[in-house]
C-alpha cells in the first residue's frame, strides 16, 4: 500500500497540491496519506480515488510492477516495430535504387543510339557535300 497513492498520482502527472485540493485537505495532511503515516479507511480510499480519477477497485488492484512489465513489453514492440519500419525503408530504398539504375542504363542506350544516328547523319552530309 505504501507509495501506491504516490505512484498513481505521479503516473497521472498530478501534483500533491492538486490532489490535496481535490480532497479538500492540506498538502501536509495529504502527504501523510501518501507516506502511509495516516490510516487509509474505505471513505478516505474513495476520496483518494475520486481525486486521482480512479475507482476504489482500481486503487485496490493497482500493481505498480505491472506498469514496468507493460512498459517493457511495449518498448519491445516499439523496438521491433521500428526495426520493421527500418527494414521496410531499406527495402524500399533498394528498390528505388534498382529502378533508378535501370533508368540510367536505358538512358545510356538511348544516348548510344542517338550518337550512332548522329554519326550516320554526318556521314550522309559528308557524302552529299562531296558529290
């Protein structure tokens, strides 16, 4: 139970001042609740739950270690998702590079054909001029 209130409050990004005001108590009295210096009866649990926007059942069942397991699992999913995206991006870039290289080769062939046509036309011009 100790630190459960604090952990939930911090996960919600609430300040002690914010929660204590919602509970209509002083910040020091609230701090004593957080530090388990004051007994937490069912009515106080309801007040804490309401101030933290959770039900008493959610409060009672809260397990801070689950947060770390879920976060770790999510990080692994994100890491693997990032790697998949990275791999997909690499594959896409490889395909684009291959396509561009094919285009360059086609352009080289067109240039060679046009160069051959120019030589043929020059030969024809030279032939006509020498007649």
